[in-house]
C-alpha cells in the first residue's frame, strides 16, 4: 500500500525540485508478477524550478521498457540502464549502463554480489569474497588490495605491500595503524566520537608515537560545529594551536567564524536560502576583504564583486541576506528508491575500513550526474 510520496523538495538555494510518479503493478518492471497484487510507484520525471515556479531550469524524464530504464535530461544527455531481477522481483540488478558521453559499462553478478565491473575502455575491476565480505579488490594496471577480517579489526594490504589495520567498535572507526613494506608502523590515527556519532577528536602520531596533529571538535544541541581546536604543524606562519569558533542563525546558517589569530569572517544570506550576498574578512576591526553577490529573481548568480577595501573601517549593513559561494547546479540522474540499488552485503563495513577506492567504482551504478 502506497502512503507517502515525495512530491516537492526545496533546496538550500530556494530552488524547488519536483517529482512526478506513476503507479504500476509489481516491483521490478521486467519481473513476471502477474500473480502479485503489489502496486509500486515509478519515477517518471524530476524537474527543478525557480522559487516562484515560473522558470524551469532543468529536468530529467524516465521511461521504462522491458528490462531497460532510460533517463533523458533537458540538455539532451541520455543515460540507459539495462537491468535484470530475481525470480520474485524483489531485487534488481544493473547489468549495463550506456550514456551520451561514454560507451557501455558492464556489471557482472554472482547471486547478490558484484564480481566484475568492466569500464567503458574495457579495463576491469574484479572483486572476490570471503563469505559476505570483500576479500580482494583487483584494479586495472595490476593494483590489488586484499582484506582480512578479524572481529574488531581489518587488515588491508596495499598494492605496494604496505599494510593498514583498521580497528572499530560499535560501527565506528577507532584507530588506523599504517605499516611500511617491512611491516614497521609509520603512522597511527586515533578517533573519538560523540554519542550522536559526530567526530569529537582526531589524533595523528608518528612512528615514535609522538603527536603530530590533534583536532578536537565541539557541537551545539543541533549538532552544528561550534568549535574546532587544531594543534600541530598547521602551517609555517600559524601558531602551533589554532582555535576556530562558529556561530549560526536560527536556520543553521553559518554567520560568523572567529579564529584565535584574530581573523573573523562574517556571512550574510539571501532571505530563506543559503545563497551568499556578502562575505567579510576582518582583523583588528579592519575589513581585509569584502565579497558581494547579486542574484536575479530566480536566485541565479548574476554578479560577484571582490574588494580588498583598502583596509577601510568596518561598515556593517543590516540585511537578512546570504553568504557562501554559489555552487554550480548539478542534477542527479537517479533510479527510484531502493528497488534498483544492489544489495552488495557489507559494503559499508568494507568502506568503514578505509577502502574508499571501491566506492567510486560501485557508486557508478547507483547514480550519475548531469551538469
């Protein structure tokens, strides 16, 4: 039974993302579910408009035909997924992806496990498993990573034969010990966490176990970062300890940074958005730099000015406006919900232990970006 459907989403810049759906029988388009009474929602269109809704910036339309799902954007880019499903239609697998810019990528499965990813240039990424966990990751150019699991720690061997051991508890990373090729420790990283799962302290030690860098974090009740204290070799001109304090407004926008060096950075925002209108860098009550941003009625950046102010005195203007550089608009082509996400078991466990390398290769079949 379908009860809740996302129809509109307001981004931080005030633009509105709209979702269109259609109801169709079954969970997977190509599965034989004629016997099933299950009805599901299938995403047919995403489009992004101005706050007023009068201007449409971009859109992506989705069509379903047999085993294929096609996503076509308003700038004429196209992404096609060739899929398959288990006999019950509960799990969907992506077998091929073809885009406007690249030839076909291929994914091979053994049960629910991804075992081979063939890149558009025919290079291959191979995965082998021990139980439900990745034991070996073979990348192009002969680069191979191996993973050994021992309860609360994981041993990772790198292509150059150096090693790293990742210690974890309660699904959080506690320590990383890095070894050279001769298996002597060269660096240690320690991590501490708050009850809410936010990083509270990070410490980096050298081979003599001497601290090289310590970073401590504090958060408010809304889990916004309000204080960061960094001790160590920050840079040649900075003190050995740098403290930065952060202030936010009622909707959690950063409005002020204050460093122990005396530097302050003030932000102002366009009303009800996170778009910057002004950024001031101040030290000893002198404005060092002023950055001003102007937007049109659709919240698109049309002017950006940078002024060193000639070390002029402070002049604040009271505005409920914004400050933080506008990002390029990037819209995701994605497939509906969890239905088309593979269930590669223990992927998060593997990534927790430092193999960020695998993330890029696997994420290719969960989302793509069109600029």
